[in-house]
């Protein structure tokens, strides 16, 4: 039902949505440090988006009827829309410390992993399953980097993301 191109499109959309939320939160921030934290997270989301986009050249024609591909693509777009999972449920302008912000970012990454795992239930094509696993692995890597930053209290290490 879903192909790797659809999933990459969704991954890109999720990263764009998160970037937009972090950018707005940075604009609304009342102090310089909070503003810098949000700008860094927005920058990381741009890096994530670029990494997902770099997967596109690997795509091959699916051989699936265009109407079926369009139906799967439309379904995924309807599910994601302009949402960014847990990020849209929180007023980020009220976040004032690094640990809270990192925890929010970690939860966002975990939400995306759960979303991709849910999509995996509807994927039957082996190449798409492998590509989806690559995306899930990348999101798990984001969680690891953010968790390490959280545990060390070193926010700016998150820039080690792709």
C-alpha cells in the first residue's frame, strides 16, 4: 500500500513541521538561551530533512498502479498534515530550561518512530521495509544523541546529527 517514496515524503513533512514549530518557538522565546536552543533544534530538523531527501535517488519505479500509489500517498498526507506529533500538543514558548526542551525533542523523535512502526504494518514490499528500517534507525540515532545531550546537560552536542 505504501512505497518508500511515500514514506520519505512523510518523513520530510514531519521534519518540516517540527522545524516550523521550533522556529516559531524561538521567535517567541523571551531569553537568548531559550531562543538559541530552539534555533538549534530547528537547524537539526533541517539536517534530518536533508538526510531523508538524500534517500530519494535510491528510489526505483514500484510497478504499482499509479492510482494505488496516489491513494497511499493521500492517506499518509491526511494522517500527518501539518502536525508534528507531541510538539503540537505543547506550548513551547513556556519551555525555559534545556533539560525540559531536550525531553520534548526526545519524545517527538520517539513519536515519529512509533508512527513509522505503525506504517510498517501496512508495508509488504521488501525494499520499502528495508528503507523504512533505515528511517527508523536514523530516528533512533536522533533519540540517542538527544538522550546523551540530556544526560550530560550538553545541549549543543545535538548538532552532531546529520
